[in-house]
C-alpha cells in the first residue's frame, strides 16, 4: 500500500500564495473589464460596440485580449516552470530547491505577465550567474577550496520579480517588447 502524499506547511503556503495571486490578478482584470463595459455603455460612440448593436462576443474578445491574455500566458508559463521545478527537484532528491521555491518562481512569472517574464528570467539568471562566479572565485582564490559551492535562489525570486515590475515602464519602450506584446 502506497503512503499518502502530504503537503508540507511550505507547500501549502506556496499553493495558497499562488491562489491569492490568481484571485488578485484575475479579480482586478474582471474589475477593469467591468469599468470598460461601463465606459463604453455611457459613451455615445462606443455604445455601438455593445449589444444590441454588436454581439457580446466582441466585448469578451476585447476584454480578454486587453486585460487577460498577458496573465493567461504567464500563468501557463509559470505552471510549466512550477511543474518542471517540482519534477526535477524530486527526481534529484531535493537538490535544487527548497519546497517553496518552485511556487515563488511560478508566482513571480505569473505576476509579471507576458512578455515581462522573459526579462525576469534573464535578469534572475544573470544575477545568479554573477553571484556564483564571484563566490566561487573568492573561495577558490582565498581558501583554495576544490568543492563546488551551491548558491540558492531562495532570496532572489521575489526581489527580482519586484525589480522587474518596477522597471517595466522603461522595458516597455524597447522594440522587442512591442514585438512580443499581444
């Protein structure tokens, strides 16, 4: 008989945090869609975009494209990263991540949206590589250690996401951003 899998307190916190992020982002998107509907309804010109003049599918398509698609894409990508991180971490005996780290990664990718998650991963991996090179060089030069040091991203997932969100206004001016945006 197989033992039942139990969620640890960190995994439970990760799942609840991810659900809270989903609720917040999609709740805000629904709110913005409602405001857009009210605005179109009250305007003499834009009321023709709504029923009875237009099929309601037009508004749903518009709201999904403007308010939801970026986060639906980043949710899909974040879910893939969450699955891959958990799978490989389990396969290699919890060598890569703490139990909550895959959730931090998924939440960060989701909250940043598309295409910001690409810049987030580039920035995160660049900082991680620079820190790894510095610490490894320091230990090899000063202490003559031959073993490989492992650096955790535990404290970098969310600060890197917040940094990416804060500088996103400047990133949006880049030509590749406009090419990747829906």
